[in-house]
C-alpha cells in the first residue's frame, strides 16, 4: 500500500487544536435575531391557555411563534407537531418560540409567557405503555402519514412492531435441554456531545431558504423541510460546518424546523437558535431506553437451539427515529450467533419521555447488553466457560442471520479469530475471578458483538474531484465531519488510487447542499464504505480523462498508459511521461492550439441488493455486511462498599483492511469509553410525573478524565470484497459490547444477576444485599 494502513493525521486537526475551527454556534452575524424556546414543565398535560401579551410588549421582542396550523413532522411517521398545540407529551416539549434582538431579550420573553396546563396521567415506561388501560398518547395513530415498513397498532401505544420469525420456535424448545430466561431494563439517556445543537435560518426575498445547522444529515434537512412546508427542494440550501460531536443525536431534524418557523415569523430575517445544555438534554431527542425479556434454549453442551425475545423500546412521546431503532434492534436481535430458531417481537412504544434519536451503535449496544448477559447466565447454568460457549455458537460463513441472509467470509468476517485474540489480550487463562484480599476481587467479563448498517435501500453518496493548475485535487463529499476522520480516510483512498501525495489533496470540510454532492447521512458507519466507493469511481473518471489527453500528446493508446506519482506515463517505459499538472487544465501545443480543459471527476455509489423486511417474518437484507468482534472488561470491586474501578477494556474487531490505523484505533477507544459511561454512569432520572430530574452535566455524569481504564485494541483482517480496499465500518462498534462486558464482569464478581443500567454501587448493593430486582 502507498498510504493506506498508515496513521495519517486528520486534515482538520490543525484548525481544531489551534481553536480556529468554526462550528455552527460560532457564526455571529450582526443582523441576526435570536430565538429562545419555551418548554413544557410537564410530561403530559393539556394546554388550556397561552397568554403572550406581556411577552410581546417587552423590549427587543420581534415575534412569538406558537403551534397551530403547522404540519406534523417525523422522518418515519409524521406524528410530531413542531410546536405543541392542544397538549404536551414530554417534559421539555416546545410550546413557543420567542424571537428577539438578543439572546437575553428572547429569554426574558419566554419568562413572560403565561401558560395554563391541566396535567394528565403519565406513561412512565414502555411496559406501562403496553398495558390495556394505559392512556393513549396518540389516539389517531392510524391517520398519520408513514413510510413503507412502519406498522402502528391502532388503539394502542405501539408506534410499530417488527417481527423476526426464523425456523420453528416450538421445535426449538422441544430440542432444548437447558432453558434460561432473564429480564432487563434501562431508562433513556443523553448523547452528551461537546457541542450543543444549533440552527440558523433565513428566508431570502426571492423565497429561497438558507439553513446553517450542526447536523449529521444536511440533505435530509433539505428534503424534509421541503416536504413539510411545500417548498421546492431546489429552493432550500443547508450548510453544515464542522460538528463538535454528534453520536447519532444530530441525525434527527428538529431544531432546523424551529429556526425556519422563527425566520418566517419575522419576514425571513436570520434567526439563530442555540441550545443550552439543559435544553439540549430535554428538548432535542436523546438516547432510547429498553425493557426486554430474553429466553434461550440450548443443549446440555451449550449449542443454542432457540431464542425467544421480547423487546419494548422506550421511543418517547414521538416516533421519529425510534421506529428505525426498534427495527435495527430486531435485525441483529441475537448477537453474532448461529441459532436455527428465532422468534422476536420488537415494539416501538410511545411514552411520556423525550423522544429518541439514534445513539452510536443504533440500538445494538442495548440489544447486546440483554442478550450477552443472558449468554453468561446460560454459561453458568451449564457450567461452561463463557468464551467457549460463544466460540461454539459463533456465526460463520454459510450460516443465516435472523433476517435469513446467507453469509460468507466477506460479509461476516471471522468471529472465532476475534474471540481467540481477545482471550490472549485479556489474559483469560489466569482465571475469570481473582481474590485480592478480604474485600477486593478482580473479575473479567466478555461479550461478542456484530452490527449491520440497516441503511435505506436507496441511500446514495456522491463525490466530486476538481483539479487545480498545480495538479493538486479538491475533494468534495457530502460526508459531515463529526469527529470520525472520515474525510481524511477519503483523501487516503484517493491518494492510494492515484499514487499521489496526500498533501496535494485538499478536502472541503463544510457541506453546502447547493454545490456538494449528496451523501445520504453521516450515520451507520457508512461514510467510508459509501463515500469511499464514490471516491474510487470519481478517481477512475479522472484517470480516463487524463489518459485521453495524454494519449494525444504522447502519441500512444490509452491502454498503454498508467496514471500515478503526479504523471501519466507509458507502462512499458516510465521515462516517457507528461506531468499531470501540465494537463490538469488542458494542454496547449507550441503553436497555441489547445485541447481539454479543467479535469472534473465525479462518482457516486448506491449499495446494491438492500431490501425491505417482510412484515410477518422480517426476512430481508438490511445492509451490505456485518462487522464482528469480541470485547472484554476487567474490574476491581470492593465488596464492602460496592465501589469498583475499571482496570482494563479490550476490543478485537474484524474490520478487513485497516485504512488508517491511528484513526481506527482512536474510533474504537472513544466508542469503548462511551459504552462504559453509558453502562456505568449515564441515565435520565424521572420522577413519578415523568419529569427529568438531572438535565445538566452536574448531575448527569459521564466518565471524567482520569477515570478511564487502560484501553487495548486489535484488528483482524478479513476483507469485505465490496468495500473500498476491503474495509469494514468501525465508527460505532467499539461501544456495542462494553455495557454487556461490564455487566458480566460485575455479575461474576458478585455472583448476582446485574440486569439493569447504569451499574452504580447503589444498584449493586440493592441487588446483593437488598434482593431488589430493579434500580
């Protein structure tokens, strides 16, 4: 390899480390007005009165935007009013927007609005939502507009139900000699990205709409706002600068709609809405919760025969992306194991909680927590080593997924090899539990993971390459730089293909939908796969053009020519060449005659073979490949006060060809830290009325600097033949198995079933000494 596989420094690094990087919140325009949101203090209530008289008279207040006569919104099913009208359905729902000259004046306007609420009964969990006598949060659910693959159940709080039916469940139970069943639960939480959400909107005099937003999906903003408000899509431009962390939370379209409405209320003037931390946690969509029951059947020697799964997702007050999350959880519902008989019901439930956006891993860390914990329970019951149990049942080429896709080595990689490497790195042979003294023990827990991308069947990505006079190239892609380093990897792919210096590739980091080719969304670990394929196609396009011009100059056929190292040369005689810089803008002969012009390359990619899932069985192909891996955690527990320290965390993933070793390693380590933080610390605390009690980082506490364990990462390399240079996605996967591995290590240390998150010392004390089965 010329440059792939090396640890290339990210191209935006200098801007970021010097503090010169510009994010959406950094856009200060003197003429801009500012919006502030009035949010509901109740989780469920009727709006009986809304008086804006005092607010309208305050200095600097330009407009107050309230609900009514607005279209319903939602990507999968349109069930969400942008601004609440008759009632609010979650604590933090937007009730009005005040637009004023300054942020302070807008905030004062919010304080002056008087709202009369009539509290209603609250649905505070998905299991409550499923009860026959539960309050219906969306009584007219059957009237909502929805896309294909969404199956709401009228007269219930079920936004959609995804079924997986593989094999014969009854036969599986008949063949099972050992049966285990476990129940699990954890509440919604937050993404806690460093940058809070921010959107700026302006409607120009000619009717064109311009939006600047911290988003993972600028092209989806353009499409949805056009659909919601009947605006020709060509009249909408969305700009996205660098994004300061997102983790799925900025894939939903919410604040952009509010900024557009605010601008419309002031005759199109520019309006900026910047979430404070509390608003970002309460008002904008968060991380989904789950209640689950997992029942497994196996032979006495540990061969899995059947899995029966009941998933209740806490989708919150509106379905938005939680429908897709519940579907993705069903697709990979069993983890990376070969199980002949699978029966899964995955429900997306309405509750009076904040609604959900994707969270790094797209429902897979949640599913793997419940399934991998149950695998450990099974291992203990049949007295088999947990790693051996997983090795025996590891998904292999030739096996079928839960959605009945037949796998090969390209699409699934080598899980047994990942398990073997994990066993070595975590020093499994020394024992799973080691007693240190009268109170302290060390314990190890492991998990296996897999993830499919579950992208839209028609998701596409485009790339444009523009040559400069000096032979360098401008690379333009719709991938949003959210901290993954994907655009640097795209530059590496191009440099590899053209055998050129990566410093001669100039990457455009901002995305402007007016002049940037579309990339569906920067989600699902698909940036490198989709945009990388588009880069290779665009590179082939410029190679063809360069050869065409060079062939005329060198008096050779195009088949005789090669492109690379800054020149076009004869394959048979590399000393006969023409520098690319001499033909990048065409070529002028000595007499003045000229040919060609600026070399412009284009490429696009749409993944072939993706299908919708069958409504009754779930059969279908949800994505191009699965990334598999094995992860482990080693903890030290004080059994006297139930405090613990995470000593070491290990990940081994089969990602095919490693394109940027430092980037890939950094992605996995960062994801591991998020997974441990989610598992050990992060949750929303709800009171009996459904209100979030900890919407700030003083009381919502991710892992802090100095609290991290030693992270160790290794890669297995089984190429994915359809991917650029054989590389699989790795942006999310390091998170997926961490909650399960932590839960398994602490369950082993305490000889107790730790089936709830987050795993705080109080929970351990309750389970071990109080015998309580919930946190």
